C-alpha cells in the first residue's frame, strides 16, 4: 500500500450484517467509525518489532448497527502490540444476559484457517449456489466427514 493509510478492520460492516441476518434483524444503517490509533503507554514489543511509549501500537475501530433510530448492535475491534490481556468477548443484553470472554483471543489468521479447513465437508455437501457462513452448518470436520468423499 503506497499511501500507508491505515484502513482498519476489513469486513467489520460485513460481519455486522451477517450477525444481524442470523438474528433475523434488519439494520437500517451501519455506522463505521474512523480508525483510531492505540498509543503505547510504555515501551512494548516482540522479537520482530519494538514500539516506544507515545507511538502507535495498533488500532481500534467501532461499528454500530442501527434499527428504528436506535443502536441495536455494537462491534469493537482492537488490535495492538502490548495489550495487557488478549481476549475476545461478547455481551448480549437479553433474557438471560450473556457476558462471554474467550482467553486468550482467537488469532485472526489461525481462526480463518481453522474455519476454512473445517468447512470443507460442509461446502462439498452444500446445495449449488451462493451461500454465506450463516447458511452452512457449524464448521466441523471429523475423520468420518472425510471418509464420505471417496470417489466411487
């Protein structure tokens, strides 16, 4: 990328649309905030990168799903080096309320590979046509799944 612009989370709006669709909700609008830098409060780093206090260590971006003039869904994405705790979380206000925290977080690249690999049997058995992740069964692949694909 020649401009060196920080574009934020690719797919944030699409993720929100898919979650809303899976819930049977129609969103009137999806508002995506501009990307904000996460500034290091102290020197942080790894073997590959060092970030000094006051420098950008990553990014934060939020999206809101609106329906009937009200915010009904909020997604917040943060990715930065030096986080004191790495986790994914979901909060659902309802009956009952749900507050779920996954520690450590699911690394995006590894999660994507796992979804793709475990979706293969489901995709092979899917009817023809364009579908989304919400249209397929829950991704899972067992040895029994793989044995069903032996050519006759």
